[in-house]
């Protein structure tokens, strides 16, 4: 499609989503990282904390505010890269689906948004898997005894030294399983956005904010058990791994973490984080996208 055709159809260029995703990633990490640190610690610890408040207070008492921002650098770089790929590919997939599956429709239907969401989730998994592994391993370094890595570069080098890229991509399949729930995220985002447009007088920025936060909440409610399994696999011992298969990690969480309750550890901070972080991020993304219209 030529530049003239893009302007004629009033559609942003294909690269716009990738650029807007950069701003989204910065916003998401700045708002959401402390919540994410508490979530990962609750997901991966065995009885160290009584709950999210206890985890937060102990972290602040023992490590200060910087304890909540451990592992901040990988997701700072990572969220910029991940949101750029996720939202950029989402934008491209939407156009592809619209042009090839619904060429006669005025706008992309709900199923099209779900298909594009699934595509973006699977695509960004290849970027997210190594980044999230570095983040998780750094976040569970509570003290000198549990400290294995001096920082993200040291963590990266030690993982690569062990078994190359295979170690970094150990969590790829769990990450892809987790991100299939993007169907829920982007499907609900479209539904909620349309509802606000039809039933309220809010401006676009406000609609993007609320739709972004609420759709992210829907996503985390459905995806959270898979996120627990993913993080358990990602922090597994690289030299003597406990989990040979995805099902081994599922059985471990169920049998040794209190049954079904084991799949909800860290759920509260995750939900508390999901709304403000994603509401701000998607409002930022949509604001940048509007600059191309």
C-alpha cells in the first residue's frame, strides 16, 4: 500500500504501531514494576511471605524502595521492545486481517481483533521469553545468600554460557501459552471501547485509558494461572532442571503450592498493577497513534 493510499484510507502507516509501542513500554514499566516485583516474589517463594502486603513491607524494610525495583533494567529495555513488537505487530495484523478476511467491512469485526491479538501474542513471545526470564531471576534475589547475579548483563552472560540461546528460551512455550490470552485482552478492549463510545460522552483519551485498564484486568483474570506456571519454569535450576515438561510445572504448583490456590499466588498485586499500568500505557499508545491520522 502506497503512502497516498494510506493517507486516503486515513490509516496510520505500518511502522506507527512500533513507534507508539516504545512510549507505551516506558509508561508501563514506570507505573507497574513495583507491583510486578511483589507478584513474582509471591509466585516463586515457598512460605516466605504471608501475602502481598507482607511481601511489600518486608521488601521495604530489608531492601528499601530499590528492592521493589530490582530487575528494573531488563523490563525497562524489555517493555519498550516488547510493547513495540506487541502493539506494532497488532497494528499490522489488524490491517492484514481486515484486508484479507474482511475487505468489504467498514471496520474490523470482533473476531478479527481476536485473531490479530493472538498473532501479536505469539509474535511478541519470542522477544518476551528471554527478557522475562532475566527479570524473574533478578527479582527473586532477596539477600546476599540468594544473590547469584550482579545484574542483568551478568545474568544474561551466565545463562548463555550454560547452554546458549536454549537456556534463554527455556520459557518460550510457557510464554506462548500465557500470551494466547491476548484473544481476551484485545477482544475485550474492542468491546469496552465501543461501549464507551456508544454510551458515554468521554473523549478518546479517557476512553483509551478506561478501556486499556479494564481489558487488561480481563486478560489477567484469565491468564494468571499460566503466568504462575511460566515464572516457576523460568527460575528453575539451569544445571539440574526440575521441570522437564510444562505439565511437570503444573503438577508441582498444584501438589506443592496448595492445590488450585497455588495458581493464584501474587494475584492481588497483579490485578492492582494491571489497571494503572496498562491504562496509562494504552492511553499513551493511542495518543501517539492519533498523531499519524
